[in-house]
C-alpha cells in the first residue's frame, strides 16, 4: 500500500484518532503545567520578596507581637499571656491573641503581606520545651526596605514596653534569658554613697561609652572593668542597678559558682551578652581561693567547672570580646588573687564602705524631706556616738521602722545597737 494511502487509512481509523488526540491533549496539559510552574518560579524570583524569621532569633517574639497588632482580622488565633508591673508594683495580667500556626494575610503601607507561621513538632527547644517555629513573610515587589521597616517597628514596639525599666538577664543554656519582670529604674540619687564616688564612676563609664574610636585608634581593647568592694549591705549591688537605670542599660547576672558553667560556656556567654548591658559578677571571691593558699594549704582551688585561668582569659585574653562593661563585687578584697584585679581586667577599684556622717545626713533628708538640716545633723551625730560603724542597709532598715515618725527616729537611735 502506498505511504499516502497508509496515512489516510490511519486518519480514518477512529481508535487511532482518539488515541492521538488524548496524547496530544495530555502533552499540551503537561506543557502548560510545566510552563505554569516555571512561570510561577520566575514570578516568585523576580516579583516577590520573602523574609524568614526562626524562633531562635531575638526578633521572633518582637515580630509576633507586631503581627498581633497588624493582623487583627485573623480567624485562627493562639493566646499569649504576659505580665506587666505597674508603677505601684502590682503585677497585671494581659492576654494577647496572636495568629496561630498557618497562613494569614494583612495589609501594611499599601502592601499585602502573606504570613506563614510553621511549627516543627519533631524539634524542641531543650531549654523551654517549646517546638521550633518559623515565621515567613511574603510580599509583592522588590522593596527589601519594607521588611526592615517592619522589623524596626516591631523592635520599637517591644522596647517601648520596657521603657523606663531595667531588664535582668541570667544564663540559660547557651544564651541569656530575661529573668522575672522588667524592674522600674532606680534613681541614681536613691543610692547614697560617700561624696564623689557616684560622680567618679558615672563620669568614667560615660567617657568609656562615648570613646570607642579613641580605643580603636590606639589599639586598646574596648572594654572596661570595675570592682566594688566593701562590707555587705553598703550599697554595691544597689548602686550597679541604679547605674544601669541611669545609663538605660540592662544587667546580665553571672553566677560563677554555677556547677553547670564551664570555661567554654562562660566565654560564649560573655561574647553574646545583649548590647547595652552590664555584666555583673557578684561575690567574685566566693568562686575561687587564692593560688597561694592552694599551694600552701593544699586546698582545692576550683569550686566548679570554671577554672581560674579560664576566667582570666575570658576577661582579658586573646578570645575575649570587646564593647563590654564588667562589674565585680566582693566583700573581701584581700581574698582576691592579684592577677584577677590587675589593670586591664579591673580598671577602677572602689571601696563602698560603712555609712559616714555625711551619708547618714543625706539619708535622713531623703526619708524625711520635711525635716530641718539641724535634725539631720543631730541624727548623724547620735549614730556616730554609738561607737559602731553601720551599713547603709542597717540605717535604711531603721528608717523603715519609723517611716512616718522622724521624731521617733531621732529619739530611738540606741535601737541601732541591736
């Protein structure tokens, strides 16, 4: 049969025509589907912008709070309970409804934003026990600045909740976690130290904060260390808290006696401390004994996994970080190894001692502002005549017993002997 006749007969065959038509339709659909996929991929690459924020990032919680205010029409919600301390010290409970895991949409500055909150149920944060999460924001266009604006607003909103307060951090695993509620900033003049002490430390620390270029130009490590020493109850920790409030800094409290703390973890925590924070090492003398005592008396030098050399290297070693302010406190200066408090590790050493007559007078005026200076001086003389040195905490505790009766405070000074 000629070739033309064969093609004609196949064309007249209804089974062949149907099969060829199905193949053609299937091929066309496959091409369209593949083309649609490529077109969507190209569209996403060139006409959409995406931001992914994992739960381990600091901005994750900020972003969730921000989304709460901007996605009010979301139908699928999760509850977030927060606590806030008002000016009277009372703790108020607040319930916020945040978009639950899933997909949500909202408008921001004439841009539609798609929010996808996904949760990895098989992966948990070992410290909090919560699943790992990711929030993905998708928007049309090429403006990366849009996401910068969103994150900046989220940060500003979160920080506004802490405005006027001091945030405390403690180590939790390999990171710093907020401890308790943000505390109202303590006025610096509420901690009454000896004349000139507050002004001296405040001036030094402000000079340090505003002099990064000076350190850089001279090749000096940009960090500062302070040691406050003296009897207990004289205002060392209270002064650091008030100083942080004055500088609008947070406080990172490090306990070197923590048995879970190692040299590597200590170095890591010091390197990732929140910006604009003071690292506080309280009772530094309790962590180690002097090397001389260890050699002569055979005592065990290490009370935990942090070694003395590890602490020294963290404070002033090759791997130590910069842009850091460290405060140490101790009740017993003579127990500290000279290597720990040498310049470079401790730049300013300041004694915070027992209350002097001038301090006692100023405390009297602060507690009883309506009383005359003559009564304040008389009270200071009465305390000095007791023949015993008193701490600021003892004087303050005495005033608390007579907070509404300055005359009783003047007449019953002998009770301070007890």
